C-alpha cells in the first residue's frame, strides 16, 4: 500500500493508552512513553516528537504502566493539535480485559479536514475514537470512519489479492506484449535490474535448458574484512574455552556431586535418608539436562526454560 501527499498519524499502544506511539507525517515522527518502543521506531527512520512532561512509561514484563494525570493531559493536547494537520489516523490502543480507551474525542474528529480517514483497529473493544461505530463504515462531519471488527478475517482476501498482483506484474515484466506471451531471453544484463529478475526466473524455453542464469554485470563487491588488532585477537583467545577445559569443568562438577552424595550416605542417620538424597540428586541432573536442552522455537530462551521447569513440576506432582 502506498500513501502519497498525505499526513499519517499512528497511535499504537502496548497494552495501555497511557503508553501510545503515533506517527505524524509517517514515517518521520513519533511519540512514545516507552524507551524500548522509541528505539524500535527510531530504527525505522522515525524522529521523536515528545510532550513537555518527562515521564517513563516502562512497566513490568515489557508492558506499559499507567501514566500520571499531567502526562495524559499533555498527550491529549498533542492529539488535538495533530488531528488538525493529519489526513489519515490509525489507532490500535488496547488494554487487556478493559474497554479500549477514548483517545480521539468528538471535537478532535470534527476539527479534522474534510475527506480525512480514521481507522479504529480497537473498534472490537469499543474503539479509541469517540465517533466510531463498531462493526461499520461510517462518516461523521466529512471524516470517514473504518470501524470494522472483523479485520483479521478480511486479511486472507487482501493477501491473495496482493500475491496475485505480484504474479501478474512478474508475468507482464517477462512478456510486455499483451496479445502473445513471448520472452526475449537476454544473456547479458546488469545486477539488480528487471532483466536480472526475469532471467533468473526462466528455466526452459523451446526445449532449451536455460538454468542456471549467467552471472550479471556490475555485481557489487563486498567490503574487505576488517583486520583485527593484536589486542582483539588476544582477547578472543582469552575468552575461548577449550574442549579440554569444558570437559574438565563438567567432570569436576560430577565428581564433586558424587563425592557429596557419598559423604551424605556415610553420615546418613538411616537408609531412607540416603535413598531420598540419591533420588533428589539424580532428579536434579536429569532435570538440568532436560530443561536446558529445550529449543526456544516459540518463545525466547528464558520463556522456554521457564515453561519447561513448570511442565516438569506438574509432571512430578502427577507422579507423586
């Protein structure tokens, strides 16, 4: 999708309206009360547009915290000012388990230019825009409101349309002739051009194998690797752990553990105590290798280990 000659205003909340990020004149400006989110948007080329009050919106677990009354009032003033300038406004501020907060009031909408468009992605939870009609496409004072609550179910159609459009454009690039499909195969072409893309897509023509495609001209060369200094090489060698040292460390840990178990067995008051300690030690060894062998496929490594520990606790409880 491409937007030309229009100002865009994004209001994106990480679980709270009180921590909103929005893009006036996308993608050059934004406001964020969370430093982490601010850094992420900066990486996309956005520039910070800050309110007068300095306050951190960082909460526990990566979520936003509730901001002060003064900060919220300053944000609302900024919202009102931006509504008079932008042509497109997209809002998706949500709070888990609660109604979506009202970010754009009725007077703000009425201050927008005729023909402006607002997209309320939080319409399913009531909407961030006061004049949004959840589930409908409506117009208020010349401003079009998109308040659909089934946007996820509309994505397959859009995805299929975009993909088919890409395939169509590729076929038209291969054969510009609208009446007959024909390709004039080029064996000499420049890197990064349309001829480069088309030639690499052709496998066979008129019974002739055309794969693989010849190397293009003007291929950019990679920058030569930076030569490491003596200090950097020495630091890498010092940080490197040899296989012998790693094996020695592991063997020492197991030797110490077995020695501790033998000591507890010799000083144990009865046989039941020795059996319990032995079971506990073996369970610790097995649990260590099992938990730290979990592949973080769906979550971060820390979350994967936490889930594995929780699962083994439940399994142990069921076993007992």
